[in-house]
């Protein structure tokens, strides 16, 4: 075994240093593992109309109307902006503003060919 340390009788084996690094690694790895398992459990079990996922992350919306819009689009991809406005109970300008924000963030896309909505964001239903 290779040794490092001070001159004379005070030697610290290299293995002791390696064990310390292993302890740090195991602590790091355990924390990482727990975080990953917790995330996966949350992803698989969390349900509700206001629970959405995008790019591996949970998305929280400040406005309930945003989740309502997404749920309506999910149920009927061909829904019109006027119908969204009527169903959600907000004016057309507010719907357009939210659709622009959702599009900018990459959560939704408008299919030019047929005018339907494509949701990139995923509901947990």
C-alpha cells in the first residue's frame, strides 16, 4: 500500500484518504438518488387539472384560467379562441395574451395546416 504523510513514524495510508473521498461520494450519491426517486414518485402520483409538466419540470400557473385554457385545448384541439373565451369566462384579448405567453414558452403550438392546437406541455391526468 502506498503511503503519504510526514517523515518518520507518522504515516497516513493513501487508503485513508481514498475512504474519506468515498464517504463524500456516497453522501453525494445518496442525496442525488433520493432527489431522483422523490421526483419520479411525484411525477407518477401527482394528479389534478392544475398539474402540468414541461421538459421534466412541474409547471405552476399564476392564473386558474391558464389551466382551464390548456384543459380545454387538450380535450378539443380544434377549439376556437372565441369558444375558449366563453368557456373560461375571460375576454378574447385576455385569451390571446395567455396563448401568446404559452406559445412563447413553448408549451403550445398552433398547427398551421388545420388550425388545431398542439400541446407540448403534458397534463397529469
